C-alpha cells in the first residue's frame, strides 16, 4: 500500500507504520533530513522535537506536561527520550525557544541521562539555570546564551535564533540550516506590532529566509482554530486602567501566569499611576519575576514592589497583589486564599479578584470552583478583557506562511484538532495536500527537496513524575490508585502458626473508603465470616502455601462483596507468622 493510500479523515498524509513499530538505527543512516516529534503533538505540552541529518541530532525544546485527571497523585509528565539516549553520540545539543514549562520543564530530568549543551536566549537560560540549581546540575551542564540574529554550528546544522513575540520575553523562532535545506520552527509565537517591552517580531528576517527557499515550516497551531489576528499585549493595558479606575476603594488581587513578564509590567505601570503598592505571591511568580527584574526585563523605577510582610503597612485600597492560580491549581496561591488556608493573606468581602488569563482547555472546572469559593467569601470577580493570547491566530499564521513560502507544512504544538486547523490554513494558501504532514508523536518524517515520506516510528511516551520518583509509577500503580479512589480498600489480617498452619487469630477486617463502618457492621461481619470460611477451607485442605491462601481469601471475599454491593474494592490479605 502506498503512502497516498494511507490517508486519514482530514485527507492529509499520515503515518503508515503500525503503532509501536520501532525505527531501527540502520534506517536513520540514509540521506535526508529527519524530523522526529518526541512530544508535543496530539496534546498540549511536553514539546520536544529532534532534527537529524547524518550523524548529527539537534533537539528543539524539552518540556513537561501536566497530568490528566485520571493520573492520581502525579505531579507532571516528562517525555520518554529513549531514542535520544540510544543515539547519544549524535546529539549535539538542546536548542530552547522560550522559558515556559511546556518547553523547559523536563530539562533537569532529561539531562541526568543525556548531558549535552543547552543553547537559549538570555531570560530563557536564566530560568533554565534555576532549574539546574534545584537539581544540583549547574556545574555539570554546558550552557551558552544566544542573541537574536546569532547562529551556532552544531554538527551538520547551523541554527539561527529569530526574534518573535509571545507571552514571555526572549521567545525565539529557529531557522535550521542543513544540507537538505532550511527548516523553520516558529516555537510559540504571535505577531505583536506594539509589544509592551522589547522589539516586535522580526518579520523582515523571516522574509529574507523565505527568499532563500524554505524546505519546511513547523508552525505553532495552538490558536489555529481562531480567526483574525491575535490582539497586542498592550491592549490589556487599557482594560487594566478601567479596572483600577472602577475599583479605587478596593483591594485588587490579579491572577495571571507567572511567566507573563509583560503583563506584570503593565500591572506595575498602572499601579504606579494610581499610587498603589504591588506585591508578588506564589513561588513561581516570585522566581520568574525576580529573575526578570535581575536581568532588567522589569522596570520598577517607581518602587511599587513591596514584600509580602510589608503589605499590611498600607491600606488595602492602596495595594495590588499579583498571584499565581489563574488556572485553578489546587495548591496555587489564589486557590489557597479562596479556601482560606493561605498563611498570610485573607480575602475579605469587597476584594476584587481579576483573572488575567483564559482557562486552558481542561481547567474550566477547577477555575469555576475557585470562582465559587471567592463568591462565597463576598469577593468580586472580574474577567473584563484582562487577557490576550500569546499564540498566533489564523491571520498571523497566514502571514508566516506568506513570508516563508515553505515547500512542506508540518503543523506542531497542539491537539489533533489544532493541527488539522492549521493544515487547512496551509492548504488554503496553495500548499498541496501531499506536502502537508500531520504527524503523530514518534513519527519519523524524512525530507529532501525531491520528496517527503514517513520512514518509521521511534519509542516515545510519557514518564510520570511523582514527588522524587521519576518513572517508578506506571500503569499498574495508577490503576491501583484509581481503584482505591473509586471503591476503597479492605485489609484482611490473620495470624497463622507457621508449623501446623492453624489459624490462631482473625481474620479481622479493616476498611477504608469502602463503606462507613458504623453503619455497615452487619455487612462487615458477614464479610469477616466469608474470609474465615475461606481460610478454614484452605487449612482443612492442608494448603501450606500462604500465597495460595491469600489468593483464596481475596477471590472469595471479592465475589461476596460484589454480589452484596456491586463494588470492587482492593482486597489486601495480610498473614502474620507466629512460631509456638
């Protein structure tokens, strides 16, 4: 079957290899530029893409993803970089587009197994260095700060950093020059003609590269479903001015993303104009904005910023609190304030809470819960146009295609619907369908000026991080946690004499999360009797294998509980050995 026979519903080329079929190393030695998305497709977050030519691999970004609702207890997810580890000698370095967690969050974990140099712009590098310090890697990892317009040579590649706009300073697009041609990776971007800080996106350089001839464009798809242009960050300033003016006699608490340096700058500017002091709250907010101040990306010439301990020295109506928690995160500062468990800040009736962000898909319920808690306290919640996106909408994406004139389009960054929306944009601009590649994570797309084809798949996936454990929680543990959360646990404790195998005590039942014990004494007594009969049957049958006894108790009790309750709690038999 040919590639064109393997078209999926959107009508664009898709991978002909079966899921899980692995690309052997011998397949990667053929000529051609290979693009290998190790993460970041079909989901939001965990962005990481490898570019391979000959014996050289460069890796763009290395981000994490936040856990799905069914990943109980998991802190975040990092990419499986087995393919990079297997080809360690080829990997020349990580090139980072900007400092958001979904692009840098996995770096300290991956570098413990794949210690190669990192190249990034100034603010991005500083944020990475803070992560390396937390993992005691700051002295073992080579790093180089790159300026916009500067190029670096890594093996068969030359990589140029190009200025773009995003919701964090120092965001860069990348032009990767290889013997096969030029590939442009936009990173996360928007076109902002009036940025709050710094310069606008370098459209001239994109046009110059377009004239050279671009083999492929990997373009941000996050907002590809949204028509029109993305609004300038500066438009938020007018909304903030209205909010400050309309609530002159109330304390303002503004929740936004910690990494949105420009947003914080506009809040500082507006607060200074209205004579208010500003306090930062939330660990990530303090870290990122502190770094931005250190590097000169934040201007506080009016000395508006004060520490949390100084906040009580000023009347509430003369203060502004900038906090994390705009996405309803359970342990973020705003959520703790709403639940009245914050150690130093207490929300009171009349406070004005401004959500300077839109909920990320999947976070709507968490945000709604926080809003309801704030409403119960008597706070006023404001959404009044206090946010603009950091991602390109359809007209911005069209502009990028128009400047670069790529031969091939490879949509990146987003769920399947986002990638498909950008594919349709590319098609509307005249790019043939068979030149638009909708990849899945792990696909290996080989490009040359003569042809494009998917030649295989590499091992990819997500590694779960739970506390200090990396990869030690897998599907079985998650399934156990789900069972515990849904149906609870019954622990069966008994004491057997090691010589004769006779039952000395028990079995006794301990229940957690299954039924309320005081109202279910009859049920638990029946369950105890069923477990006791199962043990006695084993003893009478001269069963001495304790594993077999545990299995018998577990199976018998599970069947009884299901018939009586239609529930399947986890059943954990425990046998204590006593020598008489």
